[in-house]
C-alpha cells in the first residue's frame, strides 16, 4: 500500500519510485524460471551450431553473454509479448507461472489499487528488458528492449482508442537499476497532453518538443520499481557498465476501459466487486496468448503505432 504522501507525490510528479514491489521469493522464482528457459534455449542453439559449448556450471549470464557475442536472435524467446510485426505461428514468447505470479502479486496490485482503484486489468502492453552493456550490442540494433530507450510517453504506443484509459506503468527491476547500467530517467510534473512522437529508429520525441534539461534519473534496487503516469515522458540511460540490466515493464488499467492493444489478450488481475472474475490460472493466460498468436499469424497486419510516422511535420 502507498502512504498518502506517496500518492500525492505521484499525482504531482507523474512518477514514483517504490522499493520492494515484489518479494524476494517472487523475484527468485522469476530468475529460476528464466534460468530453466535459458538452459532449454541454449541447448537448442548449441545443437544448431549457433553458440559455443560452455562449462557444465555455466550460469544464465554466461549463456546470455555467449548468445549476445554470437549475434543470434536471443531476445524474443524471453519476451512476455508478441513483436510489433512479423508474427508467425512459430514466433517465440514466454508465459510461465513465475511471471504470472509476478504480474498478479499482491504487493504490485495493492500499489496499483491506490492509484487507479480496485478494478484492475493486466494490460497486454508488457515486455521484458534485458539490456547488455552497450559495448556488446550488435551494430545496427535499435530495439528499445535491448538498447537505451528514447524519450517517449507510454500513451503514445497505444492505439487511440485508449487515450482516455486510466492506466499506470510498473517498471520492475529484477537486477539493480543504476545510473551506470541504464536506469530510467523521467521528466517530472509533465502529465498533461500528448507530445508529438516520431517513428524513426524507435518511436520517440524529438528534442525540440522535449528539452532534456531537468531530466531526473530513477535508480531502484532489485525488487523495486518505478510507477508512472501514461503521459509522463521517460527514457532510459545508456548501459555503460560491464553488467546486464534486467527489468520488466508491466501495465495495468481500469477494467472495462480500452487497453490500447485490444488485439492482444488482457485479463482481470483484481476485482473487489467480482473476485470470481480474476484470472488465477497461468496456463489459461498462456493459452490466450498462443491462440492470439495463431489468429494474428493468419490476419492482416495491425499497425500498433499507426498514429505516428517517420515523415510527419513533427519529425522535421
């Protein structure tokens, strides 16, 4: 739960750093789940000759480092969403019990309830971000889930139908997020109106619309998070450390309001008025995403960022 002073700070600044948003047990379960996933993936990559053989006691980070150095497509199998385009029936993704328990953890939902009320839907605009040291990133890589993220507002990545939706983002640190390894930075107090975005290497805000002075870094310890309003401008710093930085960004909206990506599945995470509506089974969640993947693979492409372009007047 948030104290009244924290709620006031969120309303004023548009963001809030909260420690211990998940318990160590929840975080360790997520790490263990991803370690098992990495073991399976690495065995497949090794069988295809894409990565080198490692020592039997190689860790998750050893294997990830080898995959990054081998310049293979390692990211998408870890993500808790589908990509913006190119979706096929075989597009990899990850939906497991530990991640589901994280998304539906009481600590997170209690915090979100203080900000948007007790009828809470888990929004499908969600991602894992595992960011290598910048020096190790493959030349030409621009995905915001891997490299530093350009300045943007989260509402800009939704479809226009969600412009009135009450929503918050929970940016959750699995490893410590520091200034050196690329924590978030925000522009406090800017929560009214959409700023023009430009679809260049990433969807972002040109500096003429958002001067970078007065940006505030938001470091947070593992297990903590940064919660922000969908109109709060934010970005990430560059990872200039020697370590990976691991986080999730999760979103929650008031149940019954548009998610901004209604071709992806959502679910009721909490309902005080109708608890039986809450989804409690991670396998159902996984099945929903697999059915969505199958449908989209046979459908016309939906442009998730259709309101923005690379040649609009705001890109000049």
